[in-house]
C-alpha cells in the first residue's frame, strides 16, 4: 500500500472517530426539530426563501395556504409573529411547490399561480379588492379606478391604492399590474420599489414606453 493511500485511510479514520462537525450536528438537529414541529402542529406559520432576478423573496404559509410574500425577511417574520402567531419556523419542504411556481414565473414558463391562499392578513374592503386583483391575468394592466369599479365602488380609487400598499401577497396577488389612471407606474412596496415594478411588467411583456413612476 502506498504512503498516499495510508495517509488517506488515516485521515478518514480520524474523521470518523471525531464524529460529525458541530455545524453538521446542529443542522441535523434543526432539521429534526422542524420535522417534529410540523408533525405535531407546533409551527403555526412556516417560511422559506427563494432567489429571483429581483432579489431574494420570502414566502410564508399556514395550513390554509400562502399567507405572505416579501423581500425583507426579518420584517415579514416580525409582522407574522405579531399578526398570526410567534410559532414561526423555516420549513423549505412545505413550501417546495410555492418556491417551484415562483421560479417558473420568473423563468417565464408560468403565467399564473396555482396556490391555496390564506387571506388572514387582510379584511373587509381591502380583501375584496385583493381577491379581485388576483383575477387580473399575466401581462395585463389595470388602473386603481378600474379596480374600484370592479368591486362596485367607483369612487374608491384612493382606497384601492391603500389596498395595494398593504398587499401581503405581492407577485401571487399581482399589485404590480395596477397603474395610475394617467398611466404612470405609481409606487411599489416590493424589492427596489418602482424599478422592481417596471421589471416585473416588462417581464410580462407590458410596453412601458412613456410611462412615469410618480406616486398615486
């Protein structure tokens, strides 16, 4: 046996005797904890992050469905802990389908999301507006006024704007498809703001020539 082989076996034996690294052991422990928490219903909300061309996105869900989407993980988790439950855990496996659909949307192979939605973070008029918005197709734009009329409140365009600002489910509920009545982009709370909104609309094939980005 060569010295190289002998040395290799010696290193392997030393590693086996030493056992798993601390990082590996902690990772295994966390994975086991998350699995047991899910099995026993300890986690009321689960979340996972996923990369995208417009920044890393966090998706959160309850047993009812996807409840929140956002770019600022810490802020989103703090909101969920207060609004829903402090029992929030990361669980990528339970959000595999949502993360896959998000990747397909950004790849251009998915035109609509097919996910159960938990509307717990919105109520009343705002919920009605967002549920109507969820029916606006890929590559289609509407105005705040259009949405107001679609929910039978034609004079409530500004209230519709407030609903867009408070949308807990951007992308899945596509507030980026809502523009000002004059055609300007308006504000956007996700990613880098209006530039992210513009990117999403161009990704969907919307011509933004001559459109400004002033706020609502």
